[in-house]
């Protein structure tokens, strides 16, 4: 899911097996990295392949944001 206000960002949501209520796994905003959509996509793929926990997804987010830093400061 994407949001554009106040700053662009992407969310990754999921639910436990057997549940239907979605819960927030992580959020990545443009202030963290201008490649925020790519970072969320990588986390999503890893969650589906390896069954990451929320904590593991958050740790992966930190690693990926360091690997894909913002090219420039975001100014709306």
C-alpha cells in the first residue's frame, strides 16, 4: 500500500495464518530512502519466501535503508 501525504511512503501489511485481519509489518518513507518502494518489495519477497517475523522484517528494513540511501534530501 502506498501513501503520498504528508510524505510519500509505502506500507507492508500481512496477517497470521488463519486470520483475516491485516496488521502493519513495516513502513518505509521517502525520508528513509528514495527507493522506498523497492525496499518494501524486497521485504515482501523475503517474508513470503522465508516467513520472516515482524522483528526480522524491521531489521531487514534497517539493512536495506542503509544499502539504498536517499540520493538527495526530499522536498515536497
